[in-house]
C-alpha cells in the first residue's frame, strides 16, 4: 500500500504500463504464432513475414522486448522460411 501521494501516482502509472505491455506482448505472441504455423504449413507469403517483422519492430521500439531479442526473433523466422523454401 502506497503511503505518499507520489507513491500512489507511481503505482497508478505502473498499473497502466503493465496493462499496455501485457497487451503488446500478447499481440506480438499472437503474430509470431500465426507466422510460425504458416511456415509449418508451407504457405508463407511475403505479407505474412513482413507483418510479423513489423510487429516485432514495434514491440522493440516500445520497449516491450529488447533489441537483441527482436533481432533474434526475426533471424529465426527468416531462417525457418529459408528452410521451407529449400524443401
């Protein structure tokens, strides 16, 4: 329980940020899941991959994930697409 006005304000701000971050992370995970299932089924279009890259970049820009994590996600998705194209 917050004891001062500034602590109460910080608590309100933290709750808002938590809600925002949780929604952004959920949106990112959903996009990644759809992209991975499309890759597994073998029907990957350029729009699917660019949409997921865009969502990853937005999450990194907003601080939901770190930059290196975003790069790793994009690299692994691109490698998976390349593997399916080689088959």
